[in-house]
């Protein structure tokens, strides 16, 4: 336990002296010295210089050995597969992207992307301790099939998970992309220190991640958080939603809703946004290639938020009501401490849209969680995949009792 506590402190604080490690762990200086010597002998800790510049003798500094292990993350979208490698401290070492090619196998694309990232890092695939792959939808734990992601070509073979495991010489885990955005926010961003939160993603589609008691809640089939399928007032009921690949909340508050609002007579926006209602289950992050409807919606909301008066303010209020309508159901059931608003569409509305959404939610929901803007804006799925892989890697590598 002392070994793990010391390693976690070094990760959190960076290089520390033996005295400081003892102070933070409550260990005596001789015991802290023995602990660090043991970790250094195990290859988990390295010396990194001294704390020169302070009064008195300089003290040797110790840090986690970044080369003790490496982890990989993969972000899969319909347009490309991007992989990255991080060292044990979480520093991004290298990345590699493979564009989608019609007819290419999912296993081949992942292997190529991950192999390219490993090669750029001066490693081979067997040098990676663990890999986490993020995709839209979720793999049903009962059948192994990918659900809620009909737009992802080549990923629907019933043997895909077995084929991927056989092709990669490293333990592999799979996770929903929006869930990985929540992991990134929990470890690095707006949700740090919060045990119960909802992350609402809004780009091509609406999706949510649910974190309860500090842990992701995935549901029986892995589909927890597919909020685009929610029936909501203001839209006709959609039946057989997975077959229709559509849902009420997506139709009410997705990018297609902004297109309709912009096109309404008297809107004052000149029909600036154009987009379709994408399927309720296809609402994950899109990576570097953005749907034209999303770009138009982002531009529309950004202009409205820059001058929130008249028609612009009416648009923002109407859209805030639409978002709050579905979000209120999540709040009523889950009672989260905070809601993290992620994705380019909601983000484009800025503080103006968040304030209006907060006011609407206060009237529609029984509790009032804080609404926080996402902070991990660059490659959030990939960052979450790396953080997830690193957490498992550290649990194994830092276990000095084996």
C-alpha cells in the first residue's frame, strides 16, 4: 500500500524528494528512503536531479519512470481511425491516423493505426501494456455485437471482438466514445472531484455518459446514455427506435432542430443552419471530420451568442428549452451533482446558452445540478481511451506485491 501511495503521489505532484515523500505518506525518512530504493530497483522510479535553489543542501528528486510501461488508445469514427501511445506518466508520445477506406476491415485499420503510433514512438505493438478502443455505440456483452452504431462500416461482425483480440498482441478493451469523453473529463477536466455526474454530448447526435459513484454506468446491453432515443414532449412518438435509428430527443434538440429553428419565418437568421436529424444512437464524437450540419449549427449558435438580442435571443431560449426537456429526465432519475456540457454544438452557445439552459432546467427538474462546460476539447475520445488504458496499466505495473 505504501508503494502504491508513493507512486500515486509522484504522478500527482511530479518529482519529489525523499523528505517530501515521507511527509506526504506519513512515513519516516528512513522508511521513505527504503521505499524509494525498492521502487527504483523495480524500475518504477528514477532519479531526476536535485531541488537546487533552496536554502541548505540539495536533495535528490525522484519521479515515476515514464518508460516503465506504455499504453495505447484508439478513436474510431466513420471517417478515420486514430491511435496514440502514452507513457506511464500519461505523456502523449506519438499518434497515427488511418483514413477510412471502403472495404477495409476494422481489424486491419486498428492494427495499422496502432502499429503506426507504436512505430512513431520507437516501440512495437507487444511493448504496449494495454489498449482501449473507443467506438460509437456499444458492444453488447451478451452477444459481442456492436449496437447503436449502424453508421460505422465494417464493425458489425459477430466475431469482431475475437478477431481483434487475436490480431493484437496486447490486452484490448472496448468502450463507447462518449463514455471515454466522460473519463477524460473525470480525470483531466471539468468533472475532477465529482463522483456523480452526467456528460451530455452534442454534435452529430445527442449522447450521454453516466458516472455514478465514480464509475461509468453502462447498462445491461451497454446502451446506457443513448439519450437521443428518449421520447419527449414536443415531438411525435418514434416507435421501433433502433430500426428507425431515430428518437424524440434527437429530433427535438439535435442539429436538425437548429436547422428548423433557423428556417422558421421571422427567425431573423436567414436559414443559416442546415442539417438532418441523425439517428438517436449515432450521436458520438466524430473526430476531425465534422458533418456539414454540425458546422452550420455551430456557426449559428456562435453568432446568436455573440449578439443575444431579438431573434438571436429567441433562438437561444427555444433551443435551451429543447435541451432542458430531455436533460430534465436524466436529472430526475439520476440526481447528478454536475452536468458536463460537451461537444461543439452546445459549446458554441457559450455562457449565454448555459445560463438559459440552467434557468429552464431549474423549472423542469426536481434538483438543480451545476452545468459545467467541458474542458478536454482536443481529441477527448482519444484522451479518455489513453486514461482508461493507463488506469488499468498502473493498477498492474504498480502492484509490487506480485
